[in-house]
């Protein structure tokens, strides 16, 4: 039986804590709803159901994504994390829509609110706990590059923010006795919950579709440009694919054509070591070496080249557009119109 890597084991323990806390808060919020019959509190309680269901699936996805690569999954099992985040975002959207519909109905058919003070205390405590757990979870997710933990942490923090807003509405209701405020507050935060679900869903679908992460690509290009070696004439066709918390990078590295296979391999290893040191130690790189061609000479900074066909004209600074393009770098001819 394969032992789970330490980082992924820590992620699983963190998500298990999130799930346990979610179950406890679920009972607390439904107790508050039972005591008060408040739509606003029901909003919080229904979202806690989503927290628990999504948290359980997220825990399963983290355990599955930690499995090592095999013949059927040569890139690992990390994509399941995007599926988990997609489920969570979808459930949040459904919960937000249900809250809005019920609250609209109760604007015209108001319910009797009771024991509001007890409900306020329970919801306030649950909101504080949600924020603390969400903050710790998101921070852990960012450090571990785990989309599941980041999505779960953001969801819990959003839940805490909505709880704070709901508490304001409940206090106004408690002080004024205006029952319609209960449904109005629920509608407002139902819309906020829908927006949160949309953002999580949008990010997870982008991962499933391998949408380019331009911010990450810019970081990688900046690191490569600032630490270039003479034999790195250009890097092009750079692509990044995410599999859960693992990043896979493909690119082409242009090197002097006369390097031996061993020398070219050493340059590839140097690129890999730099990216792992500066970006993420767990990144997997697939680097294809290309030989330089005649148009490479005017931008090549190698000082001891004995087969140069043209003098160095200028060093081309690498940027995102140049590095993601599938062609070797060269000095562009002026546009004469």
C-alpha cells in the first residue's frame, strides 16, 4: 500500500477538520432556525448543508488525487479536485436560488419570528468559527496549491461574511419588529451566495478545460528571463496544465546546435531546477530542445560561439507573448506599411 505524501496527508487532515466543523455548525444553525423560524437564519442553515456535502466530496477528492500515477492515469488523479470544486460551486448556486425564491414568497406571506435573541447568539458564534476555519483552510490551500482547499476556504469565509450581514439584518429586525426585513436580508445574501457559487464554478471549469493561467505564466516567464544563461537562446511554446495541486509545464528550449546530448540535457536540468526553486518544488517539466538556426544569431548573447553567422544586434527580453508563441525568437523586421 502506497503511503500518502506528507503535504497531501496534511491537506486531507485539514479537509477532515473542515468537514467536522461543518457538521457541528449545521446542527447549530438549524437549532437557531427551529427556535426563531427566521428566513435569514434558514439561509445560513441551508448553506451549511452545502458546506457538509461539498466538504465530504472534497475530502474524497483529496484522498483520490493523492494516489500515485498509474498506467490508466499517467498524469495522476489530480483532476478530481476540479470536479469537486465544480460540484461545490453548483450546489452553492442551487442553495442561493432556493433561498431567494423562499424569501420572495415570505415577503408576501410573512412568518412569525420568535426567540430572536437566542438565534442571534448561535449564528454569531457559528460565523466566527466559520471565518477562522475558512481563513486557515484557504491559507493552507494557497501554500499547497490545492484548489479544493482554496475553494472550500473561500466558501467558509464567504459564509462568515454573509452571516455578519444576516446578523445586522436580524438586529434591525429585533430592534424594529419589521418582519419584512428578515426576507429582504435573506434575498440580498441569497444573491451574494449565488455570485460566490458562480466564481467557484467558473474557476473549476477553467481548470477542467485547461484554460491558461496567465498570472502563473507571467511569473514563470519573469523568473526565466531574469536568470537566463548564455546557452538559453530562447524559450517558446510554454504551456502550463494543472492536475490538482501538481503543475505540468511544457516548453521548447532553443540551445546552440553543436551542443552534445549531455550538454543539452544539462541546460534542460538547469531550467527545471530554476523553476522548481522559484515557483514550486513539485512542478513537473517536459522540455524539448531545439537547435538554433541562422535567425537566432542576431539575438544570441553567447560570447564564445565560433560558428556565429551574424553578430549580436540586441538581447530580446522574454515576455508572455513571445514565450507562449510556438516559434523561435528573432528580431522582427520593421513594418514599412
